């Protein structure tokens, strides 16, 4: 009887580890919501205080863990709208990004992990409403700008399929004069 119980306990442990290992690699889908922050470089005209450079942002992504320590991810991030007030008028725009990331993950026990992302993104910022007579505003917008940047995060596994975490991801330049990043809380479902 003792052998039977020991064998049953060993088999249950192996089965539990196999289920856990199955979700450590493979595909996942994720959603994130948080704060987007934009930085504007000087365009040669005075900026006024009261500009709104931080707002709600979010992302959706699909990823694949090749091993528990390495993976890839594609995603879309929206930075909402941003306004910048200048002495010559107001610039208002929408910013978003499509990205591909390589992920290096460091598991810290069964539930916690830290990770870093190397991000290649195609960013765009397009005016929603601005003073068209201000020639310098053309320096702020661009149809697409490619950038390489980094992201850092921490992850907690609630169940073998569901994890959540906090992530800070830079997206680099959106134009020659604007860069942006996203601090978000994320949820992922692992298949």
C-alpha cells in the first residue's frame, strides 16, 4: 500500500509539473492598460505650460514562448491623444505603434518572473487638430517612423494559464521631435 501511495504521489507530481511545463512554452494573448507618456523636443517656438503629455494608453499582443526563458511577441499599442500648447497655437495628435519584440525571461520560482524585451516598432503620430499656419508643427508628425527600444517587466502566474504583471516599454521616436513610452498593467492567457 505504501508503494502504491508513493507511486501515486510521484505520478501526480510529475503530471502537475507536465501541465505547468506545457504552459511555460507555447502561445499566449495579452491585454494591457496604463499610462502613456510623450516627450516633445523643441521645435523652435515657445512651449506653454499646461500641455497634456500623459494619458491613457493600452496594448494588445500575441506571443510565443519558445522556451521558459525566451520568446517573441507582436503587438499594437495605442498612446491616446496628446496636446502640446505653443505660443503660436495648439498641436493635438494621436499616436500608436505596431511592434515585434524578442523576450528574455528570468523565472523566479514557480510564479514570479522578470523579463526584458528588445522592441522593433513602426510608430506614427498624426495630427487630430492643430493650427495649420504654424510651419514648425510639421516637425512633430510623421506617417511612420521605425525605432529600436527596450522594455522591462515583472510577471506573476495566477494559474498555469493566466498571468499578470507590470511593464514599462519604450517605443522610441515617433517623429524627429517626439518620443513615447507606456507603463501598463497586463493580463495574459497562455494556451
